[in-house]
C-alpha cells in the first residue's frame, strides 16, 4: 500500500518534471527560431510555436519587413500556420509558446484563437530594451478616445447596425 502510494507520488512528480522540461524545450525552440530569423535577415527577433499533444504543430517567426505586413508578428504567423494545418479557426486544446511576451495585438489574436495555455520566455521589458516598445499600446487602450495619440472618432451613420441585425436573423451562420 505504502509502496503504491509512493509510486503514485513519484509518478506525479515525474509528470510535472517532464511537463516543465517540455515547456523549457518549446520555449528554447521558439527562442532559437527568433535567433535564426535575425541571423538569416528575415525579420525581427521573435519566434513562436504551437504545440498539440506534446508535438510542434506549427511555428512562426516575425515577418513584418519580409512580407511588408505590420501584423506578421511571430505569434500571428504561428496561429495562421496552425489554423491552416487544422483547417479551423480555433486552437482548442493547443498550447502557444512565444520567445517573448506577446504585444497587445498578438495577445488579442491569441485570445481569439482560444488555445489552452500561453507560455513566453523574455519579458516585454527585454523587447523594449532593444527597440520594440509596445507599452504605448497598452497605455492607449487604457485612456479615453479623446486622449489617444491616434486621432480616433466615433461618428454614427444610418446603416451602422444593419449588418448586426442581419447577422442575428441569419439561421445558418458559423458562430465563432
Ligand atoms: Zn505581436
């Protein structure tokens, strides 16, 4: 009885140890993607991987300059690649590993993709120290429209709710 309890406890410890080793492995993998991206001149120093059942399903590296796409951050690239492989727009049950703390855009994309969990290595302060400062976006979100650096104005128009009303009446729609 005692023996089996000990065995059960050591099993739990082994499982949590191997899980945390997996986290390190995938974060190291993402960090190496980021480094390779810089070394090969393909973009910014960011990488991300999406893991399903302990295996890498998709990966992404920052491709903003290469693709002339300001949304081509590593996490977004990884989400796009994973969704293409899966043929769906949800990452249910999957885990996203990023070499760095996601910016507000990527964080939003990650929430929309609905993975099971997010892990990141470097902090946003580390990114800021080498010129990738996204703190101003967090600041922008927190202040009112009239205080934002991007002039932002709401103007009501007659048709503004028509698409919403049509959406509500539509029977066959794919909810997300
Ligand atoms: Zn981002």
